């Protein structure tokens, strides 16, 4: 492949970065084995945090990896390692130094689901990898602390539209409950979050309203709800102290589904995100309306690709999560931009 940058490919591509729920023991290992650039990212993560985050990603144990204080930086490191491996594969002769893995990311949009929004900001050059790791580590710590002080719950609601679920949450909250839509993931898949009494009332009402399934999630943290307000207040200080700059490409914000392009807008978004809902369906629809035809999920798992299939089956969906999927995506790019015969 000739020397090039992603800008040569990117007129209709958006990069997506997964959040909690996509982690799995072994993530990133094949990328680190195959790619010096990916390996350097994991090494930088270990040095930055002062412990072997890479070993936790590659070997577990699972219960330690799934502790939110570890999950969040582990997901960021794996996604940025995958991005570095992709850039390495596409930019012949460009020896990007560790920690500067965002040099060639100039696609139309980036977006990240919940915690993945921080990874998207690193990819867009608004936040350094080291600063991003410190922020999500602190985010995880504060969320865990808030969950221990005021346990909440989350539940997936399948088979009802977002407006119907939001109306039930609003009605329950008006009568003293604490519950709201946490994630509008795709048509027919909504996650609600809040304090247990309000959640139980909302879940019963939604079941009676015809939900195909109401499934409590195996968490004790009510993410993206008012129960995270103490964590959000403390996290704001860390966000304000972090050296955030304007992104090189627009970032689709979780809470508004709008493109943000300034450092001030990023700070406001990150401060609001912990208690606000993730408007993922609307974010993907905004990207489609802007002309994006292909979405690349960069990082472990294929959760976001599955959601996209429910949002618009006509989209091109790609993943870069291991050595095989990296090779497949690079081959697709090469074929897409090969000169006509």
C-alpha cells in the first residue's frame, strides 16, 4: 500500500469507540503481538498508571478487569492500541512515537459510547492518551465510590420506543422516584437507571405496557442518572484541570447527539455526561445525515456494530479489535480505493 493518511479514505467514515460491557479477558493481545505500535500503547499505559494494565487486559483475572476502576482505562488502552495498529498499517514509513497515535485521524466524525467518549477525544487529538487514562481511571473510582454510598440499578428495556420509556420514567420521577433513560442505544433497546424503588416501579409499568423484555443489569451503579451527581461534581475538577484542546475532527456528544468542536464544549459535555443520558441512536442518525456511510468500531467487541445494524441496516459496519479484523479492514480500504481497471 502506498504512503497515505486516513484523510485519503475518510470522506464518509466515522470511528466509534466502545464503553463498558465490551471488555473481555484477552482483549488487545493479538494486536500487541502483531503490531509494535499497539504494543507501545500498552507499554505507555502501564508506565502512565504504574501497574501492569496490559497484563490485566491480556490475562485477567476477569473479576479484576470488570471492576469499573480498571475497566475504563483498560478499554481506552485497548481501543487506542487498535487505532495505533490501524495507523501503522496504513502509514508506511511514518514511525509515530508512542503516545502520539492520533496524528492521522482526520475522518468525518468520532464518537464513543459513554466512557468511550473519552477514547474518542483521545482519537480526535483533544486529549492526550496519558491524560485520558488518568481521567477515566478517576471517573471509574468516583463512580464506584458513588455506587457504594448510594446503590442503584440499571435495566435494559426491549421492545418499546424511547419516547414511551422516557414518559414512564418521567411519571415515576414526578411521584418521588429517581429513574431516567440512561442509554437510548437503538430502536427497541433502551437502558434505564436510578434508585431501586423508582426503578422497580418503572420496570413494572414498562412490563405492563408491553415491553418484550425487562432485564436488570448486573451492576450496582446507576450510571447516567442523578445518583452520579456526587461523582460528577468531583470529576468536574479533574476535567477542568486536564489540558483539553479543540479536536481535530468533530466529536458527536453523548448528551446532545450534536457535533462539538471546542475545548469548552468538551468540558461541558464530560461534566454533564455522567448524570445525563447517552443519545446513541440520535448520534448515529446525525452521522448518517451528515453523509457517513461506513462506521468502524475500534476496540474490543462488536457491541456498537450490533446497535448500528438496528439503527440502519444499510450502513457499512467494520471492526478493528484483533489482528484478523485489522487485516480485513485494511484490505477493505485498499479495495475501496483501488484505481479503476
